[in-house]
């Protein structure tokens, strides 16, 4: 009898101990997820090779939270707190998972998973903020600049997560931009669309100093001073994409001052009917300092002689003799170091150029265009206006540009429908789109199956991949 009583007491004691352990474990999971301040310090620190998550993250520590346990987790009103295993996924894998998510609402959901997901997802949420009103811009800048409020809430400075910004003149002013720039030290992509009565020169001068990691800069509708370009060349040594759209007063030595920047993409849209006296020096410096790394070049509203200079070596013997070391490699025999200014220079070779968009090409005929095409077989995307070429140049393009994907020709008066069709048939399989606008010698019946539209007074013949394929098959049958 005594033995049976002892066994019953031991069983009761074991059950009590088990229940206590279960309660402690459950309480540990909940407090660990909610972020009890008594947790070990290491539990609030997550580190990775790519990101530094050494941050104290404040979670919900309200002791009055009412939780209900079930087999699906701990439920609190509309939210579900998911209890995970103490062993987390590698941070690199979580980064790949979160990077795959495109919807912001899904990113917000990721912040509720656990501390690790929160620390990673919060960076993607702040990476590219959008602005839709002046009121939001004001509150956004106030939040970033109110460091005292962030310290009270124990929150990290979220401004360092911002990588891309598009600032439109409708919402931003001089003072708001000046207050914002110091808060985004890791900014990489900046687009500033402004007007003279909205943003002055001061924010432009502050951009290089506060945002040294810029890789892409887009400026529209502003007057550019030499001091701004000098600061860009000194501070933004990673700048690879530069777009200056309708910017007045572009210094003639702009591209020389940016010689230290690895420019790969350059877009300049000059002010129509503006001063074009600086364009010659821009072309000289473009070829001299950036020819070997440039892959995309878009020039709009430029002068006629500027285009001709781009196709040929645009700086003379004296300029090269001063110390142009970049052109001593004699690319394809095209070097101007042995040619005096009185001799017609050879064709320019751009070793990495794949996209070229030019207007006002009246001075470029077959004698210039054909050698240029043969010297640059790597071209993939071409867009020209008013080229003075014939069907012979189209035949050369078909056989000399094996990587050509997109061709757009506008206001070309000397190419015929037969020449355009022959070009399409003989081009490589890479060709996907052909756009022919306002070419008077091309009739609708010359390119059967194409889409012909009229927009802004222009007659556009657009040939998509299915049409190109049918033209090639029809030619084989005949």
C-alpha cells in the first residue's frame, strides 16, 4: 500500500514538473518573439557579410497583451505571432527571399515573421520611397530629420536604407531638398526634376558632398554650373550614369571634369535654340576620356557638326600630342595621333558602345556611316534622325551588325521599301524591332504585315518579331 502511494506521489510530482517546464518554454517563446528587455544582448543582434544588422529593435512589450495559444501559434486580435525554431535561416538566404518580393504589402508582412526578417525587410521597404503629395513630403522629411524622436523610440536611422529617390518639382522645394540630402548618405540613384522657381543651385551643389555613393544621376530643367560638375568629379567616383535633360549652361569642360567617373551611360538633351558653342569641346572630351567604357550614348537637340565629329576622330593632332594616353592602343588602326588637323581623320571606334541615339544627322552620308558601322560591330540598339544614307548602308548594316536588336530611322529620305525589306531579311536572328518613321520612299505594300500608324503628324512603320519572321519566311519561299 505504501509502495503504491509513493508511486502515485512520484507520478504527480513528475507531471507537475513537466507542466511547469511547458509553461516556461511557452513563456520563453512568447517573450522572445515580443522582445523582452531582459533577453540576452546577443538576441537583438543579427550580422551578415552583406548587411550589418547590429541594431536594437523594439518589439511590442506591452504586458497587457492578451494572447490565445493554439496549434497555429499565438493569436492577438487580427495579427498572428508566428513562433519559429530557435535556429534561424542563414541571413543570405533570407535576403534572397525578401529581394524576390515585389509588393510592398508583402514586405510589410515579412517584418512580422521574426527579428531576422524584420531587420532585412525594413531595408527593402525604405529602399525606394514614393512621394504623392506635398504633405507627405513634409512629414517624410520631418521624420528623417527628427533624430530626437527616433532616439526616444529606440529606432535606427532609416535614411541610410534609402537607395533610390525621384524628386519632382511639384512636391519638393529648395529647403526640403537641403534638409533631405544629409539624411540619405547611401543614396545611389537620384532623379531631380525641377524648375527655376522651385529648386535653386544650392541643392545641386550639396548632392556630391552628401551622396558620394551615387551611381546614377538624372537632372532635368536646371542650370548647371561648373562648381557642381567639379564637386561631382571629386566626390562621386562611382557615377556610371549621367542624364542632363534641358539643362542650361552645361560647361564645355564637363566631361573632362568627370574623367575620374566611370561613365557608362550618358544622355544629354540640349536646350532647343540654345547656345551650342560648348558642344565641340564636349565631343572632344567624350572621346578622349570616356570612349573606352561608354556603352550608352543619347544626344538630343544637338548641332549637325557634333554628330559628324562623333563618327570620326574629333580631336586633332595638337590635342592628342598634349598627352592623350587613352588612344595609344590604336583600336582597329583608328588613331588620330599620327594625323595633322589638315588631313581627314579616320573613323572613330567605340569599343564598348551598344546603344546610340542621335538626331540631326544630315552631314552623315554613306562615306561616313558605312566605315563607322564596320568599325563597331558590337552595336545593338540604333536610333537616328535625318541620316543621309542610302540602301547600300542598310545592306552593310545587315551583314556587319550581328548583334543588332533594335533599329529606328526617322526622316531618312533616301532609303527605299525594297532596301528596308532586304535589310530585314538579311539581318541576324537577333533583330527584334524595326521602326521607320517619315521615310517617303517606303510604301505600305513594301512591308506587308507591319503596323502603320500616324502620331503627331508622323507616319510610323513598326515591324515586330512576328512580322519580321513572316517576311523572312516569305523570302525563302520565293
